[in-house]
C-alpha cells in the first residue's frame, strides 16, 4: 500500500500518527506486506515523522527531481529551508 499524501493543518495532535496506524491496519487486513512512500530530499520534517513511526529508508533516487523537471518545469530548484531539490527518498514500513 502506498501512502500518497499526509497533510495536516494542525500539528502535534496525533492525527498523522492515527492516519498511519489506520493505513497499517487496512494494509494488513488486505494482505499487504508493506507501506511505502516517496518524499523529496528537503522534507526533513517528513523524514523525521515517518522514521519515528517505524519507516525505514529503502531507496535513494538521485537527481529524480531534475528528471521530473523535464516534464514539470514548475518544480522549484530550492525547497524547504533553502535545500536544493534534487533527489527523492523512498521509505517503507514492513508489516
């Protein structure tokens, strides 16, 4: 099962964790053996959030955003905290 997006307007209230817990339950019920997602290299908040909930780094896609800009030139060159947007990182949680 792939986690597509997790956006919260109110942070630190447990909503994101509850959504992940429900996704884990739904995935396990359907016989899935892992949850996975991809985020950009600048998204340190997401990397922290998911790793604290058991996700592990699974793959690094170097220069993935440079390639994506060929189709979507509107993808910015610089992301969160002034970090250059270049790579994608895959995280997974084995069930």
